[in-house]
């Protein structure tokens, strides 16, 4: 499975079993919010990330 450099950066930014909010990931990676949303959706669809919660309380983890 081929990952883009931004997708790899997201996965490297997440510690296993340490969920982070999209805002925290944006701050860590420097990826803008709309692009980050698309990438998180792709990674979640590929089962590389798990999404927990909804709305402002959504967190992502590996």
C-alpha cells in the first residue's frame, strides 16, 4: 500500500494508542485543516487509523 509523504507524516505523528484531535495533528504536522480532513478520512477508510467520537470531540489513533 503506497502512502503519500503527508500520510506517512500523520502516521509518524501518532503514538500507538495515544489518540489526538485533528487540531493537535494540524499543529504537529503543519498540514492545513481541509487537506488533513481528507487524509484522515482516507487513512481511516484504509483501516490505518481509528476514529473515535464525533464533532469537536473526535480523536484519531493508530
